C-alpha cells in the first residue's frame, strides 16, 4: 500500500483512501467493481485469510454472488491495493498504469 501512496503523492494525484479492512466494504461497491473486472481478479488467494480459511468455505467461492458474500464476511481476502479511477480499476502496484490514470 505504501508504494501506491508514494506514487500518487509524488505525482500530485488527488485521491481518497478507503481502508476496506477497517472500514468495511458494501455490496454495492463490490458489484460496481465486478461490472468493470471479473470477480475472480479481486480474490487474494495468496493471503493468510484465504490460506487459513476452511477448505469447505473456500469451495463455496463459485460465482459473483458467493464472492460478494465471502468478501463482505472477510474483507482481508480482497486484493490490495485496488485503485478505482472511475473509468478503470488498477490492481496492485502497476506504476505505469497508475501514472497514466492521474
């Protein structure tokens, strides 16, 4: 996250940070994101939240509705950072995409 902040700050970008791990996320935001990108791109299967999740619970992740349900319940399983430019979503630290969007 800090690297994304640094890129934005060092290039004078105006942005609002939403910490969905602490502040939560709404179904509406998730559904809007899923209109822009497939739901599977949002799932962080490399993180501890996913790895510690019961395999039976992991198996319930099958479609957009199940992704919404799991992500609302476990916001830590959502990839970070996600930069929503309004027109597109940028996942992770892709400096060129970030710079092109500001």
